[in-house]
């Protein structure tokens, strides 16, 4: 019984002193949001997939050689969302976001665009910083309600500076 008492006294003393002079734990710091910066960007799109109802193997292989290198002025709204038309490139015009999620440098979005006499829906998924972008896109073009083309691209981008005046 004496052993138990000897062990209990130091434990009780430590427990009583444990609260003395301690400060509350600091509140967790919220990370600063990552916001893509507006300006002149270089966007490189490499075709990684090309399918139509009648594509031949030779047409498919030729499509895989396509790489576009464009300089575009990208506007970014107050919420940090880049212009949908810039993300669509040549695969659509008058684009709007059907849905989007931009958080901690991650972008997942679906764009709805006009494409010739039809429409295109483009999914974009990738990562960004204030001055870089790495994403994959999948575009499905429909005409008269029927899918007529599906492409996939790897997109890389870097901000070059302010847009020309």
C-alpha cells in the first residue's frame, strides 16, 4: 500500500503543475489561397487522343502529332476563376462554366461551349500556381445531338507577364 501512495503523490503533483503557466494552443493558421494571375500566358496543348465515328488509324496517328503553342491574354475574375474561353482554346467559343472547383492549386471544371454548328463540352482537370498551369482536357463535340468528335489534350501554361496594351 505504501508503494501506491509513493507513486500517486508525484503524479498528483505533476497533474496540478501541468496547467500552471501554460498558454492556449495557437489557432491553426489558414493557408493563403493560390490564385492564378491574370495576364499574358503561353499555353501549349498536346493532343493525346482523337476519336470520331470514322477515324482511321492514320488520321489518329497524325492527330497525335498536333501541338499548339498559343499566347493568350487570360482574365481572372475576383474569385480567382480564369476565363473559360482561354481554357477551351480552339475547341469552343462563348464558353461558360457548367461547374468548377478551384482550391489549393487544384482546378476541376466542365465548360459548355459553342463549336461550329454544334456544341462542345470540355472537362478540365489539373493544377495551377499564380504563374503556371498543368492540366488535362477532354472535349466532346456534338452536332444535332450526336457526338461527332472527342479529343484529349495535355495542357501546360506559364504566365509571361501583363497583357499587351
